[in-house]
């Protein structure tokens, strides 16, 4: 382990992690072409069509895996041969600040470690959590309805192992220091392969203690602090990001006191944006955004609308009434989506099953037709206006609709948003300026380039939310030398915002998005789903 840490150290590396640039999220095999490894095809697509629009690239797990589309890792140090090799990965890391997943809570039932556990051999014989069959696990909070514990026939008899997500994904025992050492070794192996960001997958579930929720326990935070401390020592330019799809206060706790993750997903933003545009009501979004505390120095939020997973609903807890969450779920079902349920713990109000996430392609969440593209792109323009760094999923970037055929093939509702593009088919769409894909990609590239040129949209620039009618969202982004007033309509009809409360002078200002002058003497007239970036620097 110490050898890998020393190997990863770089005397010329900058002392900060990359937080400002937009990130593209993609599976290694989302875009494929015949006769070529998908990682190579991904690199070609990025070179031809993305260029410098994104400075960061999150390639979802590309290791040998037995299930869950890569998140049941068999071997953490190999690239799945069906996807390519380490040379293909390093080609990407040379062009982009690339994020690797450290799938840290669990590994595959087919991993060598679990084979060791079954056979009573080192090193894996003590790597997994076992517990008596009669153990009371009713307080445990988890995102699945499958059994939490499964029986396994081992060399020493039947053992009962913990599996938070599925019986193919066996949870590791971090109370054993050897397990932590193993993952530190893997972490620095990834850094040596060129990773500039490390995503700690499902980290909130890491530490288990019966009688508790087993969510975000102090020991879990201690593990994150250890990983951060080691990275700060060896490679302070490598950024830790935590993936904790939980209520907001618990989620942002992974900043610690600036000594845990440098980046945390702002998971509440996604379903709040979706609700706002689905019902023309931004009041919940406004109330939440107005309450946000800035991240600690050197830290930043990651803002995304959708990812390879669904749109999480736990981040709405305490922000949106349950009846309104149910209303949102029903609207998404009408648009072809699914809802995944979780088993409530005995300590939660109510009983039985609770909605956990909406499974739907982001474009289909807005209707999925060409006439819905304006609202869809407007929502993403508002998204990239927020304090933090945008993270855009590839199927969001390309306005890909629901893939119901893939759901039927796999039997998994998350597949609705995990389809593949043939590179040749995709490039035909992108060559047609009237296609939804070409319009979406062009829009994203334009607004991301415009965002990166504005000092007021730096991750360190302040954010102040202003009161507004429920059909609009208004905030000021304030940098040292520039102030931008962001105004967004979530209505499908025109509306007028009086100048009172907008904190804007009565003269002329420039909308950076359109390049047009805007007269604000009598307030602002907004067309359906219009977004304005008004430079009010004075």
C-alpha cells in the first residue's frame, strides 16, 4: 500500500482538486461501434462531438462485474475486457479530469474475496459481515425490498451475510482494518491510473451497527476522513466525491468540516426542478434554495438533473409534503416512468413500503416529444446556473427518450435510462439540425461555454435567492466583479414579474443567453419556460 501511495505522489501536481468544470457522466458502453472496444469508441465520440464543453468525465464502473450494470465488482484492478483496457482508460484521463467509482460498500458474490470467505482462506475469510440468523435488523434503513441477509454455505458451515442491495452484492466489514487497507490500496491504484476524482459509491451504508439505521454512522464519516487525509498527503489535486442519495442535511454532512468530501451531489435539486416544471410551481425549489448554506472553503456542490440511477425521492423528505411527492410519482408514471420502492424501517413514520426513486429518462420526464424540448432545456439552463459544478448524464445531454424495450429485456426498471447508441446512428441524428439530439447537444455546449466565461458562475461565487411568484424562480449569483440575475419561468404561458423585489435598476441590461437588451423599468415579461441571465454588474 505504501508503495502505491508513494507512486501516486506527484511533486508537480496542483494542490487543489478540480471543482469548477462541468462533468459528463457516461457508461463505457453507452456509445458503441462494431469491431471496436467501447472505451475507444467513447474517446472518439468525445473528440468529435464534445471537445472542451466538459472538462471532467465520469466513466461509470468499467471493471469486471456480475450484475447491477457494473456495481457488483469482481476485480477492482482490471478493466472488463469487453469494454477495453487500461490504455483506453488512460487516453481519456489524458484529455479529461476523469472520475473513477470506488464501489466501497460491497463487492460481487463472484469476487475472489468472497471465494476466500466461502473456502475459509486469506485474505477474504474475514472481509464480510456475518450475523446470527435471528438478528433484529428492523431499524436498518436501506433502498431495497429484497432480504437484507442471505444464507451462504461455506467451508465452516452456513453463514448469514449482509447484502444491502442484492444477494449478488455482499457488504464488506470495515471493522476489519485489513478491508480498509485493501480499499486504500485500490484508491491509490486508481490515482496511479490517472483518476483525478474518486466517487465513493453508496458510502452512507458503509458501517453497520445493529439497533441503528446503519446510515451515515460516525465510523462511516471517519473512513471518509481517513481517505481524504491520505489523498491530501499524497495527491491534494485528487477530489473525493460522496454518493449519498439521502435527505439534504444528511447528504451535506459529508463535507464534514471541510475535511471529508470536496464534492457532494446536491440530490434535492433534481426532484425539486422536476416538480417545478411538472406543475408550474417553483415554491418548494425557492424555499429550499433560499435555505442552502454555502459549502466549506475548497468544497463544491455537484448539480445534476439525472444520472444512470433514477431520480431519488428521499432527498425530498422534509421539503415537499408526501401528497405532493405522490402526485409527482403519478405524473411520471403517466409519462412512461416507474417508481422503485424501499422498505421503511420501524423507526420511520408510517409502515411498509415507501417510494425511493423514479426511473425515467430525463427527456421523457418532460414529455419526451419535440414540443417538450424547450421546457427540458430551460430546466437544464436553470440547473447550470446554481452554485456548484454541473454534472450532465449522457442520455440527458442527448435528449434520449425512455428505453422501454431494454426494460423488457433486462427486467430492471433502471434500464429505462441506460440504453445504448450505435455511434453511426447517433452521428446521423447529430448531423440533422432538426433532431432533438442535435438541438439538445448544441444547447448544452452553448450554455456550458457561456457559463464557464462568467465569473459570477464560479463555484465560489455567492448565491442569493429572491422571493418570487410560484411560477418563477429568481436568484442572484454574485462574484467579485460580476453579478448575474437569473430569472426562470416554470410556466407554459407568459407571465409578468414586477420590478419590485427583483433588485434590478429600471434601465437596460443585457441577457447573456440571447444577447438581447432587456428593459426592466416596468418589470420583466417572460415567455413560456424562458430563462434569463441578466448581467446587472452595474
